[in-house]
C-alpha cells in the first residue's frame, strides 16, 4: 500500500509537503496563510449557509436543535408555495385593478376577457401584451422579491413573529407590482392606471 491514500506514507508526505511549503515561503509569494484562506473561501459558502440555517431556526448560541431546524424547514416548505400561489391567484385581478383591462380570477377565466384580445385596435393591457423577455417582471421578479423578503424576516425571526413573515411578502407583492405596473404604463403610454 505504499504511495496510496490509505498507506502509511500518506501522513509523512503531507508533513513533507507542509514543511516544504514553509521552507519555500520566504523564497516565493506562496504563504501558508494564502493556502488556508483559499480553503476557507471555498468552505465559507457552506459555513455561511449553515450559520444562516441555524440563525433562521432561532438558535440562541448559533447551534439550533433538530426540532428547531425541522420546524423552520416545514415553515419554509409552506411559505414558498404560499407566496407562489398568492401571486398566481392575485396576478390577474391585480392587473385589472391597475389597467382596467378585464382580467379576472384564474378560476373565473383569468385573462380570457382581457382587452389584449380585442379586435377593434383599442389600447391593449401592457402587462398582458408584454413579450416573454419582459413579462417575467410581472410575476417571477415579484415572486423572487417576495421570497427574499420572507427570508430576511425569517433570518431576523426573533424580532418578527410568524405573522410578519407571511404578511410582509404580500405587501412587497403589491408595492413592487404597482411599481412595475407604473413602469409599464409610462413605457407603453397606456391610457389607464389605477385612477
């Protein structure tokens, strides 16, 4: 087993490499600190995620219990679909509120009656008429910002209770949605916006 990773010379070769690095440190720009920092940089992402998870779980000393981690995982597993379906169901009525275009609840027909489909050439709803490379701002961008908001409030869970973590992303949906809708109105020159 000489020369294999499991052989007795492995420890000696590691020590020899370490000693040679220390000897060459004065000659080259390679220092043991640089080598350790490179290793730390690759591990720091994992460590940060680990610390983030434990902080989100409400750990007092940085070490959450399995029960805390599990309950946080369940909460996140509920929060992400909750936010997705919230924006999915509210998107069309919210579009109608901003642009008075005829969109209704998804289960009531969605955007079937939207003025996007009118044949008279009247102004078409900017959200519904947007191309694929822009339309992601009306749903995916807003959803992503809802999740980021949720994660921020989860991270500071000791300051914000369960209700805050679920209500704040909804507020973010309406604020960012109004901002995106206003940008669409200004860019397209659509006649109607909320008022």
